[in-house]
């Protein structure tokens, strides 16, 4: 469509004929009011820093463990978490043991 000064911009909606939706009026569609669940969420945010830098700034290594493994120093997962804290932070005690199920661990951490 080419509009010139002589041809003002059309103010009416174009009409469609020969199509099944041609008889539907705009008022036939329901109006959706935004609810709280439809509004954008700003948390959690994505941190662009490398993971190592984030962990060092936080000051502890977060480890998702089965609730039966919390504070059980003989468990492999606890030993691994302590070893990572020792290498990354210089202190094996700088760990945060978080009790999680298998389904929760990736979302939570």
C-alpha cells in the first residue's frame, strides 16, 4: 500500500470476505486481564560471572545432599563437597549442606 498526501491513512479495519472468520466481530473475543502469574518475574537473575567467581564471592560451596547424608562425614558426596571447598576457598569447612530430593537438586542449586 502506498499512501500519499492525497490518500490519508485508513481509519477503518479492512474487511475480509469469503473466509470463515470474516463474520467474527472483535467483541466476540474475550478480554484477558493480566493476573499476578502473568506478570514478568525478575528473580532468579542470571549472573554472567564464571561459577568459580560467584562461589568465591559467596564464600561457601553449596552442596545438595540427601537429607540422610547431611553432616555424615563418611559419605562420598560430603567428602567431595569438602574437597571442592578446600581447593576453591582454602577451607574444607566452608560448605553449605542443603537437603534435597533428586528432583529438587538442579532447580534449587
